[in-house]
C-alpha cells in the first residue's frame, strides 16, 4: 500500500510539473475533483493502461509511456525484495518466480512493439512525446480543428465558432487566454450586430464572466 501511494503521488507530481494535472473541463477543474480523477487514472494504469490514457486531456503521452516503463521495471525490484528481504511464497521458488516474471515481461514488450508497429508514423510520437493539454488547445483546437460538435450537439465546421467555444469548454488553466481575449474583442461587435446562428443565449450564458466583462468593458470604451 505504501509503494502504491508513493507511485500515485509521484505520477501526480510529474503531471503537476507539466501543469497538466487538473481536470480538462471548465467548472470541473477544482482541486478535489481533479485529484479524484487523477486517482482513477492511476488505478487505470495499474489495471488496464489503455492508449486512451495518453491523451493530453488525461495523462499526456510522456507520463503514460514513462509510467508503463516504470511499472514493468519495478516488478523486478519488488520480486527481489520479496524473496531476499521477506519470506517470498512457499509454493513458488525464487528461480521460478524470476522465470515467470521475465517471460511475462517479454510477452508484454513483444505485444506492445507489435501493436506499435501498426501505428502510422505520423501518430507514433503521440505515444511518448511531451504533449500537454495547454499545447494541444493552443495548436490543434486554435489552428487545425475544422470539425466538432457545437453546444447543441450539432456538427459544425465553423472555425470561428470552434475558437469562440474554447473558453466555454476547456479549463482556463489550459486555454490561450490572451489570444482568446483579442479574438473576442475583434469579433464581439460583429457577433452582436449580425449574430451567427450559434451566438444564441445558451452560448452567451456559457461565456466565462471575466471574459465577458473584459469584452463588454472594451465595447463600452469604444462607445464613449
């Protein structure tokens, strides 16, 4: 239990070092809920480390890959201490345990390498590179995303909407706030004069209060 607790906090410290430990959703990024989500992702690493865990919304690729490598290696340390420091297991000899652990580790590595070989070259770095949610939002969601669902769950390809949606969807810990403020200042007048279909009351109600106040202050200054 002590080792598992240390591992859980070590992974948390690694995520905190990257600034990627909070929950990715706006209004769900509080400390308590973020720590609970972290515990769930740590347990998933132990039980079923699906590749989904590597997404920047969760553990990030480098934390995911590093954690898996650590867990494969620490098994040998645990086995060593189990037999050399403690009493081990009566019905399995130490040599049998070493053979079993080595065999299963080789099987894990082999199956992982086979699966990795089928990943397209363009996506292979997503299994190990440093890729935080802040970087993902500032690059993919701001520049490259042209297809998503809007706040009414309808498919949209409007990049202006996708950018405007960022502060209403993602935690402010991960959003390019200066870019967003300038973007809102630039477009707010046009949205108010000739509202696009998505600029409805539901959307306006989802805009963070500090962003809305900043934009409206600018608009008031211009009116003066």
